[in-house]
């Protein structure tokens, strides 16, 4: 067999710029980058701290102005504050007994004393606040409002010795604008000096000065023992030293709401003010000339005298006395004039629907539901309110954990340090022992207001079922109601002992025999004895044996004979 020659492979010349030379399009856009909706959308990609620095001052100023001048936003902030902070977070000391090597009894005793020491400091505004204006619960509220407006919380922890005071540790809330918004190389970012990993080392602060207004000072973040000189808290973010107000994304919408409401109200008022108008069919100079005579104001030259015509109409209407305030009056109009009434058009359904969506966006930015912010529950159902509240509560817990808890924990640690150092609170090894085990000794849980419920009975029933299933603990149930289960247990024990001491019924006695120790075995024995001894009277079907009676379908022992009906 003779091999056939292979035909040469054809070659084609492709023009430059053809599909073969084209660059692949982005997977997320597929060539839609030239769309009119995306063509002009080209934001700069940069690190987060640069965005924060550019927007911080304007965002803070506009947020504060919006809160001050918008009743809706001020109310939404109040609702958010009441959910996150309420009257103040409650301390539950939880020292790590395994890390400290303590027994259960000693741990319970020490944590109880630590809580008492904390309450002694936190509930006295003259002891906890350097300005003697707020208790610590009120300081938590002010701190949260500072975070809403500025995006961060700033407080100093001075040691002030006052003749009438018992504590030296104080806290002083400062406006975050006191931090100088300036960069110096790569180590000072927005007035915060950081190390190579971003940890704060010092702060550039505007210090008030009676002579020059203010002066710049550098405050170290911590002292040599690790005690914070400044408490600076903001929402967690990558590679940032400052926070931005959570209201920044909705500031434009807030302005739109104000302008839309003002424009709608102005339109309605204008239409209401000009409720009646006089319409004339006469137009043009010739029409006026046809109506006018020499007596009506025409001059000898034949030129129209508009002033004379207007004076004639004015004289007519002075005699006609058109008065819309007089009911039943007949208006006599000038020839060819018509009295027309303008209908005052009020905002329709489109206003309500559009405004509600704008308000929903603002409420979302404020961290509350639309219903909670506006009080508008039209169309809301139990399921929708419950679902919205459950989703909202995740935001509440996140803000509480990220903002208020770190602020409160810093204060608690400084108070423990002074209490142990001065001997108010005993600690194995004294102050050096506490500083060496600070993390384990100062562990705590902070509980706040309970989650609002659309139906308290259904919620309690759900907790009861989950507790019987073993998927929830008493600590979790108490925490959901903003309480400490340990405190509740101790209080219940005190109430029980007090009732027994005064001969009163036990308020916490079990209501079901199954909850009494040994009640299950007793009920089983009673059931077995009843089944073996019960005999039915053949003459009277369904009758109970002597010495028993039936009540509501339940057989109970008694001394009376069953009565015939």
C-alpha cells in the first residue's frame, strides 16, 4: 500500500482586535461593564482606615445633626438604646475556678463579694464618674449614644483622690472628636499611634487649656501594669484605628425623608391657602378695549388704561363682598368672571408606601425594626412580629457584645484592681497575684434587658418544653430574660426559708407529684395498688368500690360512699 500524502494544514490570518485577541471579561460582569448603570461606578479600592479617615468628620457631624433634628431618628435611637443597654447591663462575676485552682465554695464566695464591690462603685455617681454626673448604668447609655453618633466610645480612667470619696478609680466619658484626626507616617493613623501589628500605643488628644483654648498632648494607652489610661471602643474592622457612625449609610435617606415630607406639606399648604380663585375669559388688549368706554377709563387718544380697568373691577368686588367665611352667601361676579374652588390635594397612597420604605431603611440602619421605630403595626401579624424581633435581637446582642461589654469590662477590671490593692477584696497573693491572673479572675458575664416577646405565655411554654428536652439550661433561660440564674436561685432559697419561718406555704413547692423527689415511684405504686384492688359492682356498671369517689375522671381515696344520682 502506498502512503497518501498529508495535505498541509490551512492557515488563516486573524485581524488585530478580533475575538482571538480579546481579553476575557470579568466573571461577575460578563461584559456588562459598559452598561450605563455600571460605567460611571468606579469606586477606589483602598484600605479601610483610609475610608474611615476621609468620611469620619462629616459622618459624625451629619449623624449628630440628624439625631438632633429628626424626631423619627431620635426615637429610633432611643428604641435601640433601650434594647441594647436599657437601664444598664448587670454584672455576673464568673471567675475561672479551674485556672485559679479554687474550690466551688470559695469561688462562689469570692464572686459574690466581687459583685458587691462593683455595685458599691457603679451605683454611686460621686464614686464612678469623674464629673459626678452619672451612675455607671447611665454612662453605659451615654457610651452607646456616642457610638451611634461618632462610631466609637472614648473614656479616660483617672485616679482622683477626693476628701469625701472612698474610691480613687474614676471614669470620664470624652467625645471622640477629642482625638486629633491626623496621620504621621505609618505609625500614627488618625491620631492613634500603633505598633507594627496595629495595637494602640498612645493617642494624640486635644486637651482643654484656659489660656490658648486647647493644646495637644500624647496619652499612653496603658500604664506599666497594663491598666488602661484610655478606653477606646469601636465596631471590629480590619486594619482600622477608628470607627464610623453606623448611621453613615442612611444619612442620605434621612435627608430625602425630610425633603420629601417638607415638599409634600408645602404643596398641600399652598393648595389650601389658594382655595378660591377668580377666572376671567377676557384676554388680549382688543378684548379689554371692547369692554372699555370713556367713562370706564379710556383716554381721548384711545389708549387702554389698565389701571382704570383694574380700579373698576376692584370697585365692583368691594360692593359684591365675596366672603368665603360666610355660609349661604351668593357671590355676584364681574361680567365674564367665574369663581372657581381649588381642591386641596392631600398625600395619597403613593406617599405612604414610598415613605414607609424610606423609614424601613433608616430603621434598619439604626438597628431596630420598622414597627418598633415607628409604632406602625398595620398589617403586622404575630408571626411577622416574632420573626422580625428574633432577627433584630441578633443585632442587639452583637452591638451589646462588641460595644457595651468591652467598655463595661474595662471599668470592672480597674475597680477590681483598686479593691484588691486596697484590701477591700481579698485575693490569694494580693495585687501581684491578681495581676498575674487578671484574665481568669476578672471573667464576667454582662446581661441586659430581655428580648421583647409578642406572647409571653407561648415563649415561657417553649422554654419549658426545651428544658424538658434537655436542650437548654436555667442559665440560658435566665439570660434570655436579662437575669442571672445564680442570683435567682439564691433569692428563691431566701424566699422559701422566710416563708417556712413565718409558717407560710412554700412559694416554690412543686405543683406536680412527678416533680417531688420519689414522686415517680410513689405514683407507680399507687397505680399498681389501684388496678389490683378495684372491683366493679355488676349491678351498677362503672361504679367505684366502697371508700372511693370519682372527681373529673380521676379516682381519689375518700371515706364517703358514692352517691347515687
